[in-house]
C-alpha cells in the first residue's frame, strides 16, 4: 500500500473515531438518561451541553472533510500522482488530527487557524492534480 493510501485509511479511521465520540458526548451517555437516549430512537433530544454540541459539530465536520479529502487522494492515486500530492495529504491529515481535540475543547481562534492549514493541504493536492 502506498503512503497516500495509508493516509486515506488513517483519515477514515480518524473520521470514524470522531463520529463515535460525537454521540456519547452529545447525549452524555455516561449518565443513565444519556444511555437511554443513546440506545433509543432519539426522537426527543434535549439541547446538548456546549461540549456535546462541539463534539457533534466536530463529527459532522469530519464527515465533510472526508468528502473533500478522499476523492482527491483516490484520483491522485488512480492517476499515479501519489508522490506529487503526498505533502498536501499529510498537511490535511495532521491538521485534522489537531483540529478534532481543539474543536471539542472549544479553542476558538486556534480552531479556525488549524482548519485553514487543512484547506491549504487540499489546495496543494488540487494544484498537483490540475
């Protein structure tokens, strides 16, 4: 497996872990009421705590990031441009690794800066593909 394909696997695993964190933090599943919500059909959800809301938004954002990253990486691989896009892919991936805990922790300005670093990674990938 090429380094680019490995990053796709790690990016996918990071997205999965982020989604898995979102629901328990949003529903406070460490409480009896939260477990009941988590195991139920979630028809009548209460408002999330600030931490829960950030975790939920982080999970949604992780899925959105995957929609940008994975197709770019797969197209690069199919075109034989793994090495050319690798730096951008690495930047995007490590920005996501940093972004998740920063967003969940609620660190406002740093979160946006790290997000922009990830966008730079996507842009570097696109430049190499065009």
